C-alpha cells in the first residue's frame, strides 16, 4: 500500500528536516522566542497538541491496520498457489476455458533450468514449480461432484501453496512408483444411476459407469502412493469422503475422450476461500500426466524470497524469453489477484478520505491558535515594528511558532502512535475479527506501525505542513498591521 509513495515521502521528509534545521540554526533567537511564547499560554498549547496527536495517532493506527490487512492478503494470495511470477504458453490467457489444453507448456524442464541458472534470478527465487490444471467429476460410493484439479510438483508446492492448511491427514510425498491400472470390479448397476442428473444418453451413461466402477477399497497407510491426493474441506463434505477412501475422477482429455482414475484421499486441506475449498483436488504431477494422457504443464510458477523483487524478476524473465525466442508469455501476481486489487484500492480511498478530514481539523486548530496569539499580541507587534523590526521579521516569529508546533506535534504523534500500536499488539494480542468476505477463518488483526518507518514519515510531514501552511495567513496579517494602530490597541 505504501510502496508507490515511499521514495517521495523519504525525499520530502529529508528536505523538510534539512531546510528546517538550517532555518533554526540561522534564526536561533527567534526559535527560542517561539518556544517562550508557546509556553506563555501553556493550557492552550497543550490542548492544541492534544488535537494534533489524537488526530494523527488515529491516522497512524488506521494506516498500520490497513498495512496489516493488505500485507496478510497479499502474502496469502501469493502463497496460496499463485506465486509471484507466472509463465504460460503464448495465447493461454487470451483463449477460452475450452481451449486451454491446446496452450500447455511441453518443455518445462528446459525452461526451469534456464531460469535457475540465470545469475540475477537464482539469488532471488525461493522455488520454481509447475502445475497442470484439469477439471471433471469426482465420485465417491455415495455421490459425485464437480472438481478443479491441479497436478503439482509436491516438494515445490509446499512452498508455493504454503497458505493451504492441512485439516486432517498427511501431505503428499514423492514416490518412485510406476502406474498400474487395475481391472474394474463389476459393480456396474449400483453406479448406472449416478449420471442421470447429467442427462446423458443411456448407452453413454452405462459406458461412463463402467469407467467409474469403483476399485477395491484401499486401506489408509502411512506409506505414500502415486495415487494419493488432497481434497478441499468443502469437496470432502459434499462427497462424504474420509481419509483412506478411494474416489474416482473422470476428465475429458485433449482428444475429447474420457479418462478416469482412482485416487486415495491422503489428506483434507483448507485454503483461504470457500470456493477453493469446495472444488480443489491436488495430486502429484506424474499421476496427473497419466490422467490427462500427456506430459506437459499449464503454468510455471516462480516464488521469490521477497515480494519487492517481483517487478525486477518479471522484467528479467521477459528478457530471457525474448532473447531465446520462446513461445511464452508472463504475468505477475498483481495481474491475477483481482480481489486483492479491489481491497487495496478500497483502503487507499479510505486513507485519502480519512487523511483529508484529519488534516482539515489539524489545519484549522493550528490556524485558530496562531490567530488568537496574533490578536493577543497586537501591542507587542506594534512595539517591535516601532523599534525597526521588518514585516518579514514579524512573519518569521509566528511562522517559527507554527514550525515548533508542527515538529513537536509530529514527533509526539509518532511516539504515541507506536506506543498504542505495541500495546494492542503485545498486551492485547491484536483485535479479534470475524472471517473476511470469501474466507472461512477468523483472525486477530494487529497494527503494522513499529516496522513501518514510512508511516512515521507521513505522520510527521502531515503535522509539519499542516502547521506551516495554517500559519501563513495569521502571520501575514500580523506583519501588515499599522504601527500606530497596533500601539494604541487595547
């Protein structure tokens, strides 16, 4: 959320600090005079600081809360199977769902080795993994359901899909095992009616049921097997599936024919969204190749060590593709994470709106204090002007007071903001929240303030500029007073 404005904030903050310190060093006498004037009416000054601090602390906490939400959603999206950079065969994203199988990548191993050997990429990647997508119908002995499947490289998917939670069972493990299709068991009649809801021709339904005839029950063991699979919690519930159950899945291959295989439920997983949990099925990539009768992949995922490397690595991957004339195209996680982009834009709009309200309140509060200070010191202004003080000198006195207010208010706001955030994070353990839209898990939100110095800079700059600009008109009014009128003012 803050990355796009980070350079601007840092540069502006440094310029403001340097210019302000130089001004204070040159005008040391006015600086100490400004402090003395502010302490004359200590109660009013304290009330002003309370207004500034309360407003900016609220803004800091909101920004820290938004950062926490955005960071969690971003990393959950990336590590929920998406990765940072994705590689497809050219035309994959432009084609319809029906034709996706025509745009699979056949030379995945060569591409992965090429990327892993690149000097720039190899130091910034966590892993490079491939996925094969397919969909079809999954059946238990009770019922059937539509599923969305992924053939995965097991070891690499543990990193790419780190956000997936193992509810029950065990994760997939690599096995050195060849596929051996078993003979169907003749329990056809029990399954002939399963496909009536799909309105298939009776002869086709019988043929499909023959394919679907369940195999001999497989007892769940700790030993991994090639036909092990993970299914989502919603899909398991819909099928009434338990650990160790043998389910049969059927898909349409590239040639248009039907193919079916048995899977053993090794584990039940839960992702971040209900839709995912209701449809996902994961199996090893070699077993998915058997199912689809082809040895290719739908997508190559690149998971980086840090999300900040995304743009750099994305450009480097594009350069490698172009230099080697590969028939590939790339995207980044931002291009695919539509929900994240909408939430991010929502928080940005909220921050701008709340920030404008708080700035307006602080602006008029400081302007009111400076204006009251001017009205109370009219005779003092007249005396200084009669002793030869210039209009610019009078303006400097009041603007210096505003600068002191802005700097002190900004520093105190940052300190109070960090203190409050750490109190909520460490003492209260965060703020309990219900599951967000599209999710099934409740959580405790914390404030990302202590480890976000950029938020400190924004709060300080808002306090400083609000104080500085709100003092311009009152200071100008004070400098333009007539000397005679000021001296006889009562």
